[in-house]
C-alpha cells in the first residue's frame, strides 16, 4: 500500500513539473499560441429495451476490457493561424487501440518511427514472417491538422481498450 | 506489491523498445496475464503537438490524464484427478486446482460439499489440505492441513494457482465399488456476486474491486470410488480310516481344508488362518499345507506353525478375488 502511494505521488509531481515547464517558457520566450487539454471517459454500453447504446461516464471504476475514450482538445489562442499542427499521442502501455479506435488517421506500430493507416502496416510475426498489424499492435496515434485559424478550436479522439 | 512493481517496469520496457523487441514482447504481454493488466496499474495519457506559426515552429504538451485500473475478482477451479480416487480404510485423496484469474492478489475461501445428487454414498470430509510443496502429491506431515473456520487458499497473485487436496473418508454404509462426488468451491475473500458488483476501496492499490464474469466463485467436482474387501472362511473335512474307507474310527485320519476367500475390489491385510486341534484327536506332524505347498511345523521362515495347540498360517495382505487354502490333518485317538 505504502509503495503504491509513493509511485502515485511521484507521478503527480512529474505531471506538475510538465505543466509548469511550458508555462514558464511561455512567460520568458516564445508563448505557445495553442493549448492542449486531455480528457478520458469510460464508454459504458447500456442496453435498454433491447437497444444497446454507449454512454460516456467518468472513469471511476476501470477494469481490463473496459473501453476508454481519450480526447485531446486544442485551441488556438494566438492572433495568427497555426499550420502543420500534428498531435501525437503515445498509447499507454496498458491500453490497446480499439479495432476502429482511430479511424481515418495515422498510427504507428514501431514506437513512432514510421506512420501509416493501420491496414498498410506490418509487424514481425512468429518465425520472423511479417504479418498485418492489428489495432493491438499500435503504439502511437497521430492527427495532422493543416491549419487552425486564430480563435478556432477542435478535438481529436481515440478509443482504447484496457488490456 | 513486488508483482505490481515488476509489471510496471516491464510495461515501461514495452513502451520504449524497438520493432523487433516489440514483436517478441507483445505476444508475451498478451499471454502473461490472462485477465489483463494488473490491478493498481496507472493508465497515463499525454498528447503532444508540433506546429508552425508563420516561420517559427513550436510544440505543446497536454496535461496528463490518469486512470487507475481496478481489481477484477475472478477464480477458476478444476479437478486434477482423471480417474476416481480410491477410498479404502484410508481416505480418498481428491486433487483440485484453484486459480486466481483476476488481475490482483486475492485469497479464496474454500468449501467442500460431499452431498452431491446421484452419489452412491456421501463421503465425510476428513481434511482440506494445501499442496504446500507444490508437487501435486499429498504428502502427510508436509502439506498444510487447514483448520476448520480458516479454510482458504493463501493470497494468490494474478494467474497464480494452488493445488488443494480433499481427504474424504468412506461412511459406514458404503459398499464396494460405489462411487461418489465431492464439490470444491472457491470464493474470493473480497467478495463475490453478480458480474459487475463492485466493492469500493477493496481493490489492490486502494481502487475498487469488481466482480468479473466468473462471479468470483467457482467449483469443480471430483470423484471417489469405494474399494472394500470381505473375507469368508469355509471349512471342510475328509476322513480316511485304516481300512481305506471313510469311517471316523480310532486311527482314522481327518484332513481339514480351510478356504479363505477374499472378495471385492480392495484387499485385506494382516490375515491369519487359525484353528485348534479337536478334542480326542492328535495333530499329524508335517501335515500343514498352504495352497498345496507343505509348511514346516516349527515357528521358522515359512508362513505356518502346527502342533498340539493348533495351527496358525499367516496370509498377510490378500487382494480381492483370491482364495487361500490351508490344509492340515489330525488322527482320531
């Protein structure tokens, strides 16, 4: 119990440092015109009158097999357009991309070295023979947004499954 | 706690490794934990973005969102005995395995039920024993006998299992070759119930504990068979008088035959055939035989002793379906 607490509080400290860093940098030199805000929700399938629908709830209780929706919202606070905006999201090791978890966007199965649509990627299979990559092989997801107008905002999302 | 830290370091290894290493470790990660990531694991997600504004480039990092994985309560029980265990005057030893199929460390309460519909007899649970040395064989005096009121496995790590022995005695009325079943049930100590039931704060690492698809309770049946033996002793006599006929006159020799017949699937141990010399007769020295083989009268290396005080032939352990015949003669005075 005690060790667990230590691990948790360390992680918390790291998060604080990471958040303080850009803020300090912004005050001193190049202010970031864009803000990123992450969020996670639990996708709960509820069946009512024989019809299944997915509800998004706070992830209070999360167990292996649960579906999570990770959202990153961006907002251009600057006076200029932001271009070539590329959001990269490494998947937490305990999360596998859902089979249709990042439709239409690029993924990586090699730790972010190479990118492509999931259907075009291969990984080394058993006996060294390459096989088609599956959603569970994905290590990173990225979204490319050509331009964000001043004051504009949007969000990118991927669906994950707790391994 | 050790398991938890080990897992974290391994998970970190997967995240940072190269393509080749990834293909080697990823399948392992899938099979190492049948039920997924360990309870207490933190899922931390951070996104970064790179961009251009005019001719300058920049990057920005999101806040980190963290979700803790809660404990899933699941268990599996299986019977390891492939054939019914034999119960004689010694109890039958039934072997089960109890596996923690959840994702956190958990102990399981054990209950043994010998009253199963269709039983030829209902056995009596003599003891519940943990396979302390993990060799799959009941070792009296070595394996831990659980005390009533504390029938439970030790805390098992995720995907870890322990073997449990049930020692089952035959009841008084059991007949040879009758069979019976005994059910062992294992229930998560944190709690069980309908899948999805959660126990707030009871999970590993301070999270919740959630009942999985197994309902956090499982059971399995193992069979035993009664192996008993009975003995019947049949005595017959034949007479040969000095005139070559069969009249019981003085000088006539009476030859007794004692047939010890053991029946049943079991065996009997420590058997002796003992008889006395009838009044008015005298033992014929050297007439003692076991299954037609002569035995000396003295108390020596062979199985028999014969003399004026009677005969005593040691049969030892005899399996069911065997008949041993002792023959001796007396002369009418």
